[in-house]
């Protein structure tokens, strides 16, 4: 436990100064997941998310709403290192990213999303793993904008510091495959790190930081629309399998 506390303090110390510099945006992502095992290889999750953002001309990452969502997942552990997942229906409520005072008054936009994913974990030494996750999403909006098919791929590495603590670095890139113009094919990129702490076999939490770059149509001035600093906290509780 003392070693975990030291790593937790280091992670917060690294992450928070980044969120207080003169970047464009500062967000807090909160997520809770309840896992229900169905069999040895099959389980389901119900995931709740709430994201907050800074207001106009401030850096308080808890100031305004950014997103709410509820998403069920079905996971199939095909092999010990390979998992397939599907989310047949999820609901998102998106608020405008606040870059102007008027953005506070814009009504939230809702989205229904269908997702499939595969996740691969490759052990390269006793404590080090390479991780890869690929997912395909179909996004249905209630606004006039067309529905979007999006592909996302994440590569990273994980180090088991102790039996309870894991450290991870990752990069995830998002590409729009259909529903947008050619200039909007690159969507955004996330680069981050996190600390995973297993409190018990049923309960764990992840604390981390993500630096996010959103892309726009390329112009003479470049193709970066915004930069975002995100602190995230994920809590996961896994029910016991009594079978």
C-alpha cells in the first residue's frame, strides 16, 4: 500500500500541472462499470459515464457538463489473451465544447451508438504486456448531421508493478470511415497513461491523464481544432460468479 500511494501521488503531480497550463480545454472524465459474469467465458457490463469541462475563460475542469452516457457491453473471452466485445445499444448526451460564451446555452445533442471491439494482450516478459484494442462504431445522431461510422485503434504497454498495481501507457487514434467529408476522416487522437489499482478481486479503479487532439479540415493554418487535457477516474465492480 505505501508503494501504491507513492505512485498515485507521482501520477497526480505529473498530470495536474499539465491541466493548468495555457492549453485550450480541461476536462474531468468519470466512469463507473458494473460487471456481471454469465459463464466462464461470457460476461456483461453496464457502463455509466459523466464528463465535465471548464467554463468560458476559466480552467475549472468541473465547471460545466460535457457528456452523459449509459452503455451495456457483452464480452466473450475467446482465449486468455483475446477478447471480443459488443455493445448493441448505448445512449450519449453531448454538450457543446465551450470555446465561446454562447456555447453554454446550446442544447445537448443525443446519440445512439452501436459498437463491436476486439482486445488483444500479449505477454512479453514476466511483468510487461503489449495491449491492442480495435473497435468499430456506428453513431446515430438526433441532429441533421449524417450518421458516422468510426474506427478506433489503441496501442499501449502495461507493467505490473505489484499484484495489485499496474501502470499503462497508450495511444488511441480515431478515424471516420463514412458519414463525413474526406477532410474530416481523421477525427481525434488520445495519448495517455494510467494507474490501475485492484482493491479486491471485485473492485478496482483507474486514475490517469489523456492528452487529446481534435482535428479539423486542413487549412493553411494547420488542421488542429483543439487540444484537451483530461483527468479520468474509472471505478469497476465485478459481481461474483456463484455458479
